C-alpha cells in the first residue's frame, strides 16, 4: 500500500472518530439546559464593559459554575456587550461570552458552538429583574408551540468587577441558544438573505409566528429585513421557517422603554397590531386551533413560574387571556387578524 493511501486512510479514520465523538458529546448549551438553575460567577472588567458598551470590545474574564449534572466548570473567557437598542437604552446591555474551542473539547464538550448569548437585567431594581423573567417566559411560550424555536436557560448571575470600580451585580439572567445550534437541532441551515420575501416562508409556520407576535403584543419585528427574526431552511421537508426573538418591546414584557414604531398607527404597545400576510380565511383555521389547544399550557407556563411576583404575573395572564378572548370571538379575530393583514409594507 502506498504512503499516500496510508495517509489518506489515517486521515479518514481520524475524521470519522472526530465526528463520532462530536455526535456523542453535548454542546455547551446542552450541558446547561434543564430544570436546574446554574449560578454563573463571572469576574471581568465590568466597569469597562459598561463604559465602552457601544464599542462592543472583548474583555478577558473568568467564569465558574456547575453544569446540570453538578460538575464544577471553570473557564477563561472573553466577554463583551452586544445588542442594538438595549445597548443604547440599558445601563448593563446584553452580553456575549466566548469560550476557547480547545477548552470545551478538553472538558468533553463540543467545540463548534463556543459562545453563549446572555440577556441580563437592564438596570437596577426588582422591576427590571421582572422584565428579564417575563421575557424568558415569552421564549418558553413559543417553545410550547414549536420545537423550531430558540431554547432558553435561566441562570443566576454574579458579575464581579476585577478592578473594584463597579458594584457587583447579582440577578437572574438567561442564555439563548444560538441560531446555528438551533438549525442543526432541527436539521436545517441558517439563511441570511435580506432579500428573501416573507411570502416564500412556509405559510403555516409563518402564520404561527405572526399570531404569536400578535398574542404577546409585539410589532417590533420584520421578516424581510430580518429584524428580530431569523431564517432557517429545513432539509426535510424543504421549507423556509422564520423564527422570532427579542421580545423586550412586547406588551407582555412591558419594559418602560418600549414604544410603538413611529410608522405604526398605534399609541400604546398594548394595542395589538397584526402584521401577518393576507390568506384565505380558512387558511387560519389550523393555526387558530393550535393556539386554542395550547391555551391551558400557555397560561400554566406563567401561572406555575414561582420566581415572578404576583403583580407582573397577573398582568401577563390578563394580557394573554385578552388574546384568547379575541381568538374565541369570530367577529374579533376576523377584524383584528384575518382582515387586518398585509400591513408590513404600509407600516415600514
């Protein structure tokens, strides 16, 4: 056997072993995803991150936590501010944590998904912690409707400034699954085509997203511009699916900085405004039935969440129930959804 064939065989053998090992090991997010709430301890130049948040510079840091199996983990990380509107509005913006691939592999974790996106408390005070918990629940509500959605993991977070220039921050936060990991999980591929028209998205999945956004009172999204939506092309069946994220401008979360888009004819974010495409009336029937069937589960997700105080919980439930009232009244859902369609072009 020639040296070339031997080297080729060894290469293929090593590649095969690598792929098998990768398939058998969990991703970083999966080592955390579960009912337990891990506690993240992060030491970094917190004051610098806050002061230079607009530049989104990377800063060295150290992270320790216990994974969902109770195993202690410790990593040297890079951490930076991220986000657009929240980066401008918040004292502490959303954060991104980058890990070294070799460190993850050394811990028996896949190295190809080597970062975590984290939503943190925008400002101090209990109300801002409530907004984090309410947005976390909003993601969970969409999870209840479809697996083609961003998984989220609640964490307890301690941020310590290594230079002692900023007071420590201790609060709940949550991690968001990356779009790349989501795409792999559902056997799809990420699409970043800003000229992809919403009419080419799988109609049932698109209507599901649009009615969900209507349910939570969120008009801060646009599929064509991929503003607060991501696009995935599934391999089987071969369809395109749009996935919503970032719900801090929704009425269900009700942050104090959330206001309607200036081109929308509404004055209050609590005023629902349907932004879906126009369909034949009967086309909505399966989607309406899905939401009606999920009503008990949707309400239970909020009702049974003990970390949220009663007042914001009641506010969420009241707003969700007002949606189901619309969905159970033909005159209302005809006027507010079926006949109120195709508004994106007019509004943006």
